[in-house]
C-alpha cells in the first residue's frame, strides 16, 4: 500500500494533523450548532425607532363633535335648546354646562351633547364664566356683579358675591366686584377674577375674601382685564391677563412667578388670551380670541401646537372665548359667533 511506504515519522506527523483537524471541525460544528439553535429559538427584538416630531404630531387633538342645540332629524335649530353667543363651558362627571350668554341662562347637556335642561333663566343677565366643583355650579355674572351658585339639580343657592365692594388692604373700599372667572382650587378655596378692581380674589366657601392680588397696570403681577383663570393641581394660579396679551402665573399666595406672552411660539404673541386650562402634565391651553385659535404651551412658555382659524367649518372658530378640559383629555371650546361648543380629542 502507498501509505505503508510512507516513513514512520511522516505517519506520526500526519496522524497528529488528523487529530488537530478533527478537533477543529468538532469545535466549528459545536459553535454553529449552538448558534443556529439559539438563532432559531430566541425571538428577534423589533427595531426601536428614535423619537421624532411625527410622534408628537400624532398627539394633536382633532375635531370630535359639536354641541349647538340642533336636532339630528331636520338639522333645524330648537330655540329652547340652542345656544346664542356662548361664552363659557365646564363639565362634571356626566354633564356639560354652557353659558348661553345671549339668552341669559345656562344650558345643560349630556357628555355626548344631548340637551337636558336650562338653568338660571330669569335670574342671570350675562353669564360670563362657569366652574363646577364641590357638586355645585358657580356662575360669574359681571353685569349683575354676582357670583351665583346652583346645586347639582339646578336649584339656586345663596350667592357668594352680591354687589359688594372690595375691602382694600389700605382700609379703603374699592369698586363693586365684577367677577369674570371662577374656579374651585385643590385647596377647596375659590379663586375669582375681578375686572372692576383688576385683581384675583381668594375666597373660602362661605364667601369670605381671604386675600387678593394684582391691581391695575402693565408691570409683572398687575392686570388689565383678567378674563380667565385656572387654579392648577400643582399649586399655581394661571391668569389670562387679556388686555396685556399674556398669561401670568402665580403661587397660591399671589406671588408672581413668571409669564407667557406667546413670543416663543410660531403663532406669534398672544393677541387676546381668554379661556384657560392646564393639564396634569403642565401643558397650558388658552383661547386666543383675535387669532380664532386654541394654543398650547409647555410650562416654560414654548408653543407646542395650535389649531383653529377663522371660519364656520368643523374645527374653525369665529371669536372663540371659553375653554375647559375633561378627565379624558377632551377639549371643549365655546365658539361664540358660531353659536356652538366644539369638542376636540385624541
């Protein structure tokens, strides 16, 4: 045989090489075998995309439906249930309350916009602001210079304010209080804006004025027609200082903290800020009347988005005024000259 003719030392070398080759092949087979088994058995992870602006845009609110008192069958106005020049809106767990300002009453609807009843007819003159809290509806009427209260069934209770002058810290009497905004805070105190004295009042549930802050002017902490406010869960008080074109933020004691003018947004400075709400995450929603829009800012004052525009179509406004946000994040906007409330969501 040929192999028998190979010298003994050569056969030893060959034998050693064969052993090494066999060991190498065994290692390679093991690696590929285990690796292939792992690749087949372990599920692959989905690729993770970086956060982009498109993700943020997906969270923009969109139009959902309208509350206006029209009947579905004929699309005709039911004058007993319709709205005329609504200025304010607020919600409870099961109802929507709208200041039907043109008819001097409050219209009550279900959360899906079905009419339930009317409150305050013959009592109210110019319902300008609403707030629901402590199972009561608070209605600010600056023309009557009263802050009305209704229980959750619509029965009128004793008003918190009734044509009274503000007792100033100087000891003098100020003007008769004209309330234009009201909200029950997390501290169970009631915050009221007063355009007669250009201040924000802080009251207890009996109507006693504990303190006030502001005053007429253009400096930080002063007001020119504070037409809306929001007492946040974070302990801050946000005020639409309308004629100064800004939102001012205070602590609960009335210490000025900072302001938002809209200058850090692509929509430009605020023209006439009114309706105001703040989410639990700290985003600030405000109605900008003259730009016919709703604008959103973060706590630092940078504009997040805006929607609206002048018109009568769905999602458009004609001098919007009031705004509120419910527990599901839906945004309710009173569209004054279009005689309706528009509801937006995600």
